[in-house]
C-alpha cells in the first residue's frame, strides 16, 4: 500500500505523484491541514483550498475511495497515517519554496525513523529548478534566456488519473470548516475551485481569448486572461494538461501568424512562473530580502497614511484605486494592475515592497511565493531582471493607455462612474471645482506623482552600487 500526500496538487488527473503512487499498489490519498502552513495562510486561499478539497474528495468518493484528512504537524501525522493504513511508501509532489523544502526534509527524517520509504516527484512545473541553467550551470537571473530554453524543451504529456481499482478502500473524516480552522469569512468573493472549474476556464480561454491574448492581455477591462493562477497555485489542474491544451491551440494556427504568436505569448507566461520558481529555489531568502544588492540600504519611507490609502483604494489615482479595490472585492488583480499598484506603492509612496507583498499575501487567492515575490521585486527594482529604478510607471499614462474609456476604473470605483474618461485620467490636474463637479466623493491625489518620481530616483541613486 502507498500513501499519497496531496499538497499543492488538489486533483486526480495529470498528477505525477499520484500516478506514481498508484502505478503498482493501491493508494491511500491523504491531505494534512499543516498547522505551520495555516499560520501563513489567509481566508481567501483557505476558502479556495477547502472548495478544491471538497471536489477532490467527491472524485475519490465517486470511485469507492475517499480522501483521508488529518490535522497537525506532518512530521507526526504522516508516520501515523502510514502505520494506520499499512503504507510502506509515502509519495508527494515537490514544492520549491524554502519553507516547504525545510518541512519536507523534516518529514523525510520522520519517515526514515518510522521505516517508511518516501518518494518526492516533480509535478508542479514542466521544468524544475536546476534543469534549465546557464552554460555554467547557474540559475538564470534574466528571463529572456531562461524563457528561450524553456520553450525549446520537450514537455511531458499529462498523466492519467488513477483507475478505480488503484484506489484503496478507505473512509475519510469530514473536512473542517473555515471557522474550525480559525479563519474568518473572506472579505472578497472567492472564485469556485476544483478541477471541473479549472478545465472550464482553460477550455473557454483556449476557444477564443488565447488568440487575442498577445494583443489584449494588458487591457484589464477586456478580462481576456485565463484566470488560472489560483488553480495553478493549488494544483486543481495539472501544468502538463494546461500546456498540452496550448500546444493543441497552436497546432490549429498558421506557424508565425498572429494567432500562433499569441498562444506562444501565453506559454511564455507559464515559463515566467517556472522562472520565478527557480529564482526562489536558488535564493530562498528573497521572500524577505532584496534580490539585488545595493551598496547602501534603500531608505524606504514610513507612510502609514499613504499605505492605508493604498490598501483602501483611496489614493486619488483612479487606476491605482481600481486595482486595489479589485483586490479587495475579488481576491484577484489583473496583471497590468499588479504592476501599476506595486510601482505606485514603491515609487510614488516610496514604501518598502515588503509591505505590499504582505498585503497581497493576505488578500490574494492566487498568492504564490515565487510569483508574488518576483512580481513585487520586479516592480520595486530590487529583483531579477528588474524594471530599472529610473523607469517609474506613470499612473495617468498607464490608465490612459490601458483603460482609455475608464471602463475598468468605473467597474471598481463607483464614485467615478459619472465622470468622463478625460477628467478621470487627468484627476491630478483637475481644479477643485472640476473635481467637485465630476465626482464629489472621490479623493484628491495624496501625492504629486512628478515630485515623487524624482524622490524615488534619488532614493535609488543613494542606495545604488
Ligand atoms: P494569465 O495571463 O492567464 O497567465 C497564465 C498563468 O501564467 C498565470 O495563471 C500564472 O501562473 C502565470 N503567470 C502569468 N503572468 C505571470 C508573471 N508575471 N509571473 C509569473 N507567472 C505568471 N501570480 C501568481 O500566480 N501569484 C501571485 O501571487 C502573483 N503576484 C504578483 C504580484 C505582482 C506585484 C505582480 C506584478 C505579478 C504577480 N503575479 C502573481 C503574476 C501575474 O500577475 C498573475 O499570475 C496573473 O495576473 C494571474 O492571472 P491569470 O491567471 O489570468 O494570468
């Protein structure tokens, strides 16, 4: 008998670890509510995860098996479960963050001590950290070269879900509720989880949006991205299955055509995810430290009022506020907006990226250590392949270019619904009377962008090596 420990792979299909576990022996599927992991979790993600677990449990139950659920420290729980179900091997899908690796090393030791074999399997990525390196064997710090090698490599095909007879006849306990796990209801509307939902999203994306992705992905009102991020984070869909779908979509296009290059652009985002996974693997300390070293420490601003306004979407910069309110309402933010709001926090408010990262970690349903940290450090000019410090996003031009009719802004900032796009994009220059007439309840800008831009550049120049 084998035990498969589900972690960030809350699915049965295209699950490399589960496929391995069920190849020769019946498998007992298990999930452990790890108290240490829950300490770092937040309501939207726990809600999404519980929904995903519910779907997974139903999948097993429909086949006469069940998901065994336990709570506690996996170092103690897994040897106990192995003993209880007579499993002599425990399998799991590898996780690449520093904390996960430390935990897994401890679990390995505990299983060794209990005389239970274990096998960690590559599952969450198409190419794992260490596979794509520079010619000297070092991890990449620039995406372009990594991305090129990533796209040239052969990819594994999806794994089949285990057959019914490969599943052990077990009965699991009920799943805990959010409240029982110690979490409040999320403030946001958390999207539904589960493999069926992930497949629906993928299918509808591949039908149409993928072919306009390259042209329209930066326009938030279009909403033409896949929305797969939380599913990829929790593994409700396998990465090989997603990639295979994109390869099929590409094969239906003329090589070199706009449609072909649009699907390729989407594939390249999947490569970014793996780029950041290898950055995190090679530099686990980036979670709290700048990736790029500066000669003098950057002297970030302490601005409680600004930080509060940023979190509340009350900065008086319409595009920034729309992004921050989308985060609160949906536990999700469009990628262009993540870049804009991150730039605003770090380059207009001059607040440390770690404050923003913490807020995203609390609010995002798709928070992924590698991607979130990579995104923040990119925007703050402290990361790999970073935005140069002297390139500061201008929130007005960003709004004008990517949301010309202010459609996205109006969706999330109701105070501006009756205002015209022109005044919205020029809010900082409007007179008090114009503001009063257009949107009396919307705040005036909390900072002067041009002045802050200069200050940001000076701040980086002081710290620069
Ligand atoms: P799509 O455009 O459909 O892309 C498909 C998938 O590719 C995504 O689901 C994601 O897995 C991956 N991807 C896309 N863009 C990126 C990127 N720039 N970097 C790495 N992977 C990418 N992504 C997260 O998954 N979790 C995070 O916590 C996260 N935090 C971010 C924070 C900041 C400050 C920034 C600038 C970006 C962050 N991203 C994060 C990357 C990106 O914004 C999201 O992956 C994307 O918006 C999710 O929407 P989607 O699934 O519709 O993306």
